[in-house]
């Protein structure tokens, strides 16, 4: 139960933020921003509050309960320090998103196009730092037929994946300072890099491992 107290505190703090600020919010609040910081979508404040808090409340039990379904290492992730660091980093990011929505709605001059990429970059770096310590499972990590078939392939792939996640996280620090027209392409390239390269690499080293056997 103790490991859940931090998440409960984050959720309650977020609910309190909305409760205190709600009477002062405009009828419609921003929910989505473009790469240049312009608002793409407004929602009635009641719906906006429910959606933002609801995502935070729902995501935590999903993150806690889903690893129990892992047929490979049932419940293993719930005893892994790396997993809990990633869970709490995700929760903190969502809390900050809630805070940004509230402050922007109240007219506070925050450059969301700068802050959010920096926060996502930090999350990627945290994931990269802990990725190498996660053992093979069906829920977290670079799960391909080849990494799940070989502990050695899993380990080598995640060693490369960790470096790519950190590199991609660092690249997010550049996003706020480049032309918004190129920012989307920059992000897409980063996502492809952390997705495709480890997948291809896992196949190559699996094939190499099979030939050596």
C-alpha cells in the first residue's frame, strides 16, 4: 500500500488544484495546443476538468494492474524499481499537464510549446536510463518476437534502445527553438528512431544468434 501513497497524493493534489481554481476559470478552457503554442481545441470547463483528472485517475490503476496479466513474468514489473520510476515519472508529467491547462486558462503567460517538449524530453531520458534494467516481459520495453524469444537479444536490444531514448529525449530540448513547421517532422523522426531501429536491430542479432547456434 505504501508504494501507492505517492500516486494518491498526486491525484488528490490535482483534484484540489481544479477545485480551488474552478470558480475562476472561463467557460471554455484550452485542451490542445499546436507546435507553435496556438490552441487547437477548447472544451467547456466541466468537461475539460473531468477529462484531465479522469485520465490521471484511470491511467494509474491501468499501469498497476496490467503487469499482473504478463504471462512471461507474472507481476514481475511490480517489484521492479525501474517500472515504478517510469510510472511516477508519467504521473508527474500528467499532473504538470493539468497544472498547465489550469494556469493557461487563468491567463498565466506560460509558453506551453517550450515547457511540454522539455517535460517529454525528461521523461524519455528517465525511461532510457532505466530501460536496461528491465527484464523480459510482455508489457514494458521493446517487445518484438525476437527480444521475447531470447534473453540475450532482449538485453542487447535494450542497451541500444536506452541510448536512443536518451538521445531522443535530448533532441526534444531543441524542439522549442526550431521553426514550428519543422518541429512536427523532428518529433516524428525521433519516434521512428526509437521504434524502428531497435526492432530491426533485434531481428538482426536474433538471426546472428541462431546462426551461431
